[in-house]
């Protein structure tokens, strides 16, 4: 399969030649000291990887966004009638996390330390602590943020680049807020980005006119906005499958490249 988005000189190469070219790019990137001059090369490498293999390799990191106890404070986030969707998200996150640990892949966490007075996502509160079973290990990448994106005001991008990461699998809370913002930026930064939609969740939202929006609708709209532009949305089952082998039933649809 050839990619219309690849430079013309790549489209005439065999699969073996493309693999050789990708390995050359990786070596050049490893020796590149100025990351600011590497973005085009990273983007070309992502496009080559899309042809060469779909399986998640060692250059694929798992990013857990704000998996903290306070995400279940429905009253704070959703009001008196607040509720959350996808109550199985935590179990799906744990399943994917365990797969990453078992396969010795890179794992990263964002922790939210809110600027908002009264927010349950405050690291000095019990509600700001990690959900049981979703704690970082000593070798994991961990950044603390106080805005929606995991990349703003943190070392996350630099940590991932230094670890040789080119593909990012994202899950966590909330789909329409910090997960969405982080996923958008990940795609814009040139990471080959995947969103595990059933390992994320949203709260209900009260619109500007007082309209109540169900959490499933909020969640699905966020995933719909991201899929095909900033990332490829996949299921927990797909994520586990891609850790083992290619998945011919999945089409990578990330755009904006």
C-alpha cells in the first residue's frame, strides 16, 4: 500500500526499502540535538510507519490523563443532577495499563492540580490522588499540569521525544476536556495518536442556555470531533490487539498532517 501523503520519492520504494529509510530516519532523529528542527522528519517517519506496520511497537507510549479519584465527583462537575458515562472506563484503563506494563512499553501520566478553588482535582486532597490500581511506577513519565492540555507548562513532549516515542495512545478523564485538549495537541505535534474511546468518560454538561446534555452525548461528540482529524479512535479490544499484531480491520484516519 502506498500513501498519497508521502513524498513522491517514497512512493516508488519497495516495503524493504521503506523499512531501511525509516531506520535511517530514526538514527538521524536520535542524533538530532535541536528538536525544533525535527518535526518534518518525525511526520515523515509517522507516514512511513503507517505503511510499514500498524502493530504498536516500543515507540508507542500509553498516556493516562488525570486518572484521579475526584473525576467521580458528579455534583461538582455536573451539578445536582450530575452523572458520568462509561462506568467501565476504569476497568478498561487498568486492562490496557497492565498490557503496557507486561510488554515493557513506555507509560506516561498527567496529574491535574487545578487552579480552581474547590476543585476535587487538587493534589493536596484525597480526591486528587490516583484511582486505586492506576498509580505510576518509578520508571513512568509523570507530569503535573494545571490547565487542560498535558503538554502546556509541562515537560511531557520533551520526555516523550527523549524516550523515542512517535505513537501515543491516550485514555482517561474527561473525554471532552483534558483528554480532548491533550489529544488535539498530540496530533498537532506530529505524534501518531490513538484515543481509546471506551477507556475515557465524560460528565453531563449544562449549556450556555441551561440545556442539559447527557454524558453519553458529550462523550460521543468529543470522540467524533477528534477521530479523523487529530487521532484515530479505537476500542480497548483494539488497543490490546495492536499490542500483539497488526489489525487489518482498523484504518488509521488521523488527518491534519
